[in-house]
C-alpha cells in the first residue's frame, strides 16, 4: 500500500528532508484545514532559479510523490541549488483524490484572481523573481505516454530533450490530439492566447510565463501507469532541467 494521498505524511517527509538539508519548510497559508508550504533554498536569487510545483490537481498524486522523492534523493545538494518548491498546492483535493478545490474551483484556472488565498500566497512567495525555468507537474488519466506543454519563447526549445530524459521509464505520448490541441511527439507548444484565457481563466503556467519565467513547462505523466514509473518520469525531467540550469545551457 502506498500513501500518495496522505497529505500529513507528505508534509512529514518534506519537513524531514528540509531539516536534513539544513533548511526550514515555510508555511505559506492555511486553506480550509490544511497548511500549505514552500521550500526556498538559500541559493535562490532574484533571477535564474527554478520554480517547481506539484499537486494543484488533487487526482494527480504522481506529481506530489515525484517532487518529494526527487527532493529526498537530492537532499545533500538541495541547499546549493536555486529552487522554489511547492510540495502540494491542493491538499484538500489530494486527500480526496479530486481535481478541484473544496469550493469546486479548478485552481489551475484562477491565477488572475489575487483574492484567492492560494494565489495570493504563491504570488507573495515568488515576489519579483524571474526564473530560468518553471515546471508544473501534472498527470493525465487519458494519457498514453509522457507529454508536455512548452510555452513558446526561448530558443532552442528544451521539450524534446526533457522527454528524451524520461523515455527509458515512460514512452512518449503517441496521440496527435490532446485535449483538442495538436500534439507532435509528445509536445505542445502553444502561444499564449489571451482571448482563450480570458474565457477559461489563467493557469499557473500562463501567469509564470507572462511575469516570471523564461521557460515554462507543464509536464503530464499518464496516471493509469504504475506510480513508480510516473514518479521516475517526473524525476528524470526535473533532473534534466536542473542540470541544464546549473550548467548554464541555453
Ligand atoms: Zn493537472
């Protein structure tokens, strides 16, 4: 039996790894009965760091499990990396295996609404920072392989290399249409369509792309695959991003 939906256990693991790394998990805000947290490393400056969040959709437990597992495995060097990590943005949903927040909001459509406590808290933690890379970890129950969204901006694109890094553990998505959008070899490269987002609401990735991030990726593992595979795939993508940022790769 695994405990991927046990939020208290998840936060225990984060507290423990933060302590081992000589840091403190910071409480961001209390939403309902749950405290939300972030981990900010001392290396994180105003520019060039890495933003990673998981669990904004509560039925995507591979994302939260992957981020904590990656952090545990990198505990000895965590302090030396420029990171802002959000272990789980929707505890209520994670506990109930539900995509939405308690009031029915899809939290990945409300990043234009600063009055929402979660949005306010994440924006406060980010401040004026500009990240080299932002990674949003997600899962898709229709997924047949790993795929990602890379918002168009910096060249060369990194999407292919990120998928390639995870290919030993999960095949690349073969569908050519995903959620009504064209996909090619597991990659979707949307341009930000303001009219569309005015209608459906702002995802976390759009807010980051517009104001805070040079490269913005939404990474989707297929949630019908084994948890261990989904975790390994997300970890491989995180590793490749960190490697590229640390080595100054363009
Ligand atoms: Zn999702």
